């Protein structure tokens, strides 16, 4: 009886390998990415790319094990959930108020060691934030929130009316 159950599970597992979820392989930077809304210093951008972009952008670097179902299916669901919260590659649907709130969430979650997720940093140890990086992210989110409240020209960007914060109400 146990052997029959194991055979059924093996067949189901093998059949599951034919289900391939869509991959998040778009471009991480675009005309509506985070850098078009607030100033992002290079040090912060490096942290975001290393620790956040796999789940919160339009481009994910997939490890080999995501080719095995159901891990790939779980990963796709996880990425979709992360991008729904904030997608650093496309903030075009965010109002100033919503983006301000998200910056507050980012600061709170990194301070509480909730982001990046422990399930992510368990395997991707390089993505774990140290206390200096947490302070840097917190300082940046505070600065970004002030920038949203009092927009000004972002260094390195052409001066144009509304260029620093192209957000609606």
C-alpha cells in the first residue's frame, strides 16, 4: 500500500515538472523606475539591487532550484506578491501619498529585520542587511519622503517641471 502511494506521489511530482510559471525577466530600470521619482544614491541602489530587486522589480535572477516544481510555482507567487507591494521598476501607478507610505514601510521592515525575508536570506546570505545598511536605507527613505513632500530637481537629471516627482495627487 505504501509503495502504491509513493508511486502516485512520484507520478504527480513528475507531471508537475511540466508546469512552468512565467518568469520575471523584464528590464529592471525603465522610465518609471524609482530613480525617476526620488534621488537614489549609488550605495542605496546597490543595496536595493542586491537585497530587494529579485522580488520587487521587473527582473529576477533565478537560482537553479526554481526550475523544480513546486518551488518555481511558489517563487512566482512570492515575486508577484512582492511586486504588488512595491515594484522598484515601475512606480507609475503610485500617488505621492502611496509612495510616501511605502517608503515608511520599507524603513520599518528593514529596521525590524523583516525584509529581505529570512526565507530569502537563508539561501542568499549576501542579501542580508547589516546594521550600517539598515541605517543607510532608513536615512534614504526619510530623505525620499522629504523629497516627495518638497520636490526639487534630482542630481543628474535634466531640469524640467515636475521631473523629480512625476506622481499624481
